[in-house]
C-alpha cells in the first residue's frame, strides 16, 4: 500500500524540518495512527534514516534524538502488537546509533553539521511538489569561536530566499547578475545560482574565514568553479566603505557590473551601517537601475532606524515589501522563528540624489 497524498504532504514537511535540524521538540509529526502504518514507517526510514540514500545526513546526535522521539510515539500508538509493529529498519538504525561513539550534546553543538534548507516549488498537488534544496556545512553555535556570526544561516536570509523563490522574486533574479553583501553561509547566492536562474553570482563577506566556508558550501551544491556546468558563483572578501572600481570590476569579481544587489542580516550593528550604506551608494553609482534588496531581522528598532536615516541622508528611496514571514505553524520550508520582526526593503537612488555616503 502506498502513502496517501495528504499524508505525503505531512511527511515531506517532517523530512524538511529534520534535514534543517529543527529542534526535535518542534517537529510536526503526522498523527499517531498514520505513523504506525508500515508504509509510512518505511518512507520515514528511507528518506530520513537510511544512510545509503541520504547524501548529507544530520549529525548522529541529532538523528538519535529524533529516532528516540519517533520510537516513543510508535510504542504509544500500538494497542495490539499482533496488528501493528515498529519497523525493523527503524529499530536497527536506533540500535546502531546507541552503540556508536556519538559525541555529547555539548561537543556536537560545537561541530559543523550538514543543514539542508528547502524551498518547495508547489504543484497543483502539494504532495508532488519539488524542493529547491540548498545544503550547507554550518556551525550551529550562535557565534563561532572566531567571533564571527557568518558561519550559520540567520532568519533574514531564509525569508529573503522565500521571497526570491516566489513568482515576483524569480523575475528579479532570472537571467541577472547578482552580487551579495555579507553573504555568510552563502545560502542566498547558492539559491540564486542553483535554482533561480541567475546569469552570474558573486558572494562576498568581510571575513576571510567566512569566504573560505562559502567555497565549501559551493562545492556541496555542485557550484564550485571547476565542476559547475551552469551558473558559477564567485567569492570575494569585500570590506564595506572602500571604493568600488568600475574599470576593474570584471577583473576583480569575474562578472560585469551587477543588476541585483542583495544583503540579508547586514544591519545588525550600528557601527557598520555607515560603511554598508557607502558601499550601497558605490554600487548604485555603478548601475543607477540596480535592484537593491535588504532583508533585516529587527532586533533593535533604533539600530534599524540608523540604517533608514543613513539611506535618507544619501537621497535613497526605500520601501518595505509586502512579504511578511509565514506564521511558524504554517511554514512548509524553510523553518524559522517569527517572534522578532523580519522585513525586506527595496532601495533605489534617484539620479539627482547626491549625499555623503558615510552619513548616518
């Protein structure tokens, strides 16, 4: 017996949460009566715990936590052992993990792990939707030992990715040259190159270690320069506030002047905003028709107001896009908390506008 389409929708959401390493207590499980069916257990094993079929699995500690939850749910759902039973494959997977040298929770939190973010492409039948997946090697601790925040993916990037995957967003990226500021893990640049039809992409960050990590993530997604037969993603270290040389742009970045400038979670620190706005100004001077999108998690309203004020003083026009975060219980991928406001802003520069690029 095959898995019903409405059940498959639930299972695919569970699978996406699992591959994104969503906290196990927040996983959205199908109903217990659905979980205990043999074909459903077989699907879960094949798509979540079969080591031979999952290219970039979650860390073993996380797998074990989720499996324990699943087995406990199955045990509670079985009334008649003669009628229902727990899959041998699932039990074997848990036994293997229990007897392996799984690192402690503290050690596991400090190690880099595969994290897969999925942006579903919905068809008329949701169960047949395809996933636009981006797999990254991330440091899951909030701030890495080197003091950078760029080795994990933040909520503002996930919302920006959702917008760019929408019908309106795809029109912005398809066939365009894309330049990303503060790329962090590279999730947005990879999404644009791998799934959204960008003509070329440059992912930049001010931290050399972060740029090196982006190169690893490009390789994981088949976008490294040597192996890509489609859109290639170039990487570069870029310090905000420095002049951008139009004559040497192609030589410096391997791409002509961009059509689209993106930034996600780049307004979190008041002290860097003057340099950020200066760099935005440089790019808008290079291409007055440049499409600039800035996605921001508003952790501190005063800090974000500093960014808007800097934009005003430079004569920029800006508008908030009507693309709010999806409420957490309704998210189908990617998954992110919505307790703190997340906004996407479009920034443009009228031709006559001339201001102090470092004004705040």
